[in-house]
C-alpha cells in the first residue's frame, strides 16, 4: 500500500490539494489521507464566502478522486468537530449558514477519527498515555457519536490551554504531550495538529511523525515547507511540493484569502 498523507489545511485546500493531485500518478498513490483541520484560519473567521468556497473545493476534490478509484480518508481535527457538535470555539465561524453547510459536508465526506495503515495509527493529534482508539473511531462518523465527539473535543491538555492531564486524539500537543508520552501500545503514529517547519519525527522508543507542514503564522507567512508524507509498506518517505511558491504567488495576487463581499464582522 502506498499512502500519501496531507497535513492540516485550514482553508488552504484550493492551494494545497492541486499540489497533491500533481503527485498522485508519479508516486503511484493507492490511498490519500487528510489529517483534518480543514477550516479556520488566522483573521479569516468572518470570511463566510471563503469558508463556503473552500468547503465546496474540498468536497469536490475528494469526490472526484474517489470516483476515479483512489480512496481518500478524511480524518477529523479539533477545528472541524465544533461544526458537527454545534459547540463552537472562539476560532470557529459564527455564521450559522457556514456551520450548517460544513456539518453536512463533513458527513457527506464520511469523516472519521482514526485509521490504521501499514503498522501506523493515523489521527489528527495522536494517542497519549492510555488514550486508545475505540472501534467507532475507524468508521465514518454517525450522529449517535456526536456526544462522544464533543467530549473528546473538550479534552484539552494544559499545554493547549485546557484543564485535562492529556489532550485527546483531537488535541494532544506533539512537543509537550505526544512525542514524550505516546501510548506505548501505539509506538508508530502519524499526526497533524502541531505546526512544524518540516516533517518531524520523534524516535524515543517509537516513530511518531508530525505532518502539519501547511500551517501559517498569524501574519499568513508559512511555518512549514509543505512537505507530504508517503507511507510505503511501513516505510516513510518525504515528498516535497511547490507549496511555498504557490502560497507566494497567491499572496502577491491578493488571491490567498479574498475578502468576503458581505463581511459584516
Ligand atoms: Mn491545525
């Protein structure tokens, strides 16, 4: 199995996903995994048109790939779950139309919490200490699990501003929680959630890899280099992309996050 893993998107799908498309045939990819956090971006919370445009781009992109026979697994991140549960965060879009459309879109995509592939456990933020996946994490989310999902979304550790001892698989911080205290039953994990300059690997008794290379600083400059991860029969390869150039071109054209024509916030 050849699995291409894509980090957090945060309303950058229309910039990032074409770069992913360009790699698929050369790399003979069998399966694509998106690690979640499709929505929310610094200073764009009120840009409802951006949210809706990126939602359509994401669902169209995933639907087209699946129709062509390439499975796409869409994991859920802490920035996605509030739109499903209705328990919005300070960083969520407060527009009820946006929220309703995102919720419908995430259900349509069949988003799930975790995936096992080639000996690795993939999730948005990872499994710390005794946190372990339950069977429903591996299936497309159904409405009966929304209260469980809400509980996981509110399980935030100290280092991310919460009161829990550890963050859940939606919140575990890579540096302070996951890399040092991963669940020893799952020593091979791939996650997003914590922005990194490049694919980051911790090997203190395990192989814990962070793929969150598309996240931006609050001034919309890139933190990461836009690398992707290719998992081939249990081995990991780094796949570089033109993310930095693509981002710079869109920024120069004022086309990265075009302002909403009805931006009341
Ligand atoms: Mn994120």
